[in-house]
C-alpha cells in the first residue's frame, strides 16, 4: 500500500469516527431516552416521595415529576433533578434499579 493510499484511508476512517461521535452526542445528549411515564411504574402517589422542601404543586402532584423536571436534550450534563434521581435509584440509594427500568435502551 502506498503512502498516499494509507493517508486517504486514515483520513476516511477519522472522518467516520468524528461523524459517529457527533451523531451520538446529538442523539444521546442528556442521557438515553426515558420510557413513557417511568416514575409511575413504581410510584403511584408523587406527594409521598416529594421532598418536604418542595414547593406545593397542588393538583399537578397527580402528574409525573418529569412533567416539570423534564430533561433538556440539548444539555450534555445532568440536571440537579437527574443527579438526585440517579443517586436515589441507582448509586447506593434506597433501591438499586437497572438503567432499563426507566430508560428506553
């Protein structure tokens, strides 16, 4: 294989890798997509699990936490809500769930 052919191959592979990374960041920004109503599978009464310091949400308490705390797909970093949920459900919190319990993988 000649040097020019080798350089073209390296450039093509590098281009594919860069496009794959950019596509993945765009699709998975903010983490993997959530299932439909992921909290409602385990939690039937959201008022019970709200922190004591949480502002009163009135009738909206019948809705999922994600109705107010929806993840922003444009953000690459986790929100405070997401961090707290993962800490409580995944990282040594009250229960340990697999990712697929909440996320559509």
